[in-house]
C-alpha cells in the first residue's frame, strides 16, 4: 500500500509538479486540496512533472471538509509544520499513511494542527532559516517513510 501526500492549498505550480513526479517515483498518491493557487493544467506543473503527470495517482478535493468526509483520518496521518518540536524521523510511519503539507506561505491551517497535535512533525533546521521548499520537504519526509516500510516497497 502506498503513502498519500496531501497538499493543503498549494500555491506554486513548479513545486506541485515536482511533488507529482516524486509521487510517481515513490509509488505515492497525491491529494490536492482546493483552493489551489494555479490551474493544475498549467504548463509549469506539467513541465516540472515532465512526462510523469499522466502516471500520477492524483486526487483533487474541493475543500478540506470534503477531504476529511471521504477519508478516514485518525492515527494514520502526520502533519508537517514548523510549529512543533517532534522530528519527522521520530514518527512511526505505516503503509498507507497520509502525510500533510500546507501551502508555501501559510502552512497547514491552525485548527487542523491543533486537532492532530500529537501527529505534528517537523524537519530540523538551523536558526538561519525559517522553512524549506515544499517539494524538498515532501521528499525528505516521504523517503523516510519509505525507509521505515521498505520491505513493502514495490
């Protein structure tokens, strides 16, 4: 069973294209939650995803409420944020988990982070920076999840 990357309100098409390519190569599904800051048919998305976009297991949701109504989210999810001290490599990933990332400028909405506070994770950084690029962040966390569950990787 593959992992699910969830992008809440992504804004930069090149990041989403690169993440789509990452998902294809990692066997993960990509969930985009509207509003999205660009048209997913934009050339930039497809260019960043190269010829992978048609191979992507893509799910587009009208809003966060629709996503939560249609997906059973409990202990099977992690929420990436700079607002926690729990490191992503301390998470115990399981096949099929959902890994949430927020928009490039706002992150995951505060009410969601609070509701799933024990499942918030972060990537360690020096004090010199405040955040990493969204596509890089998804790659770091997704491939650690794959490392932890590699026996079932196809």
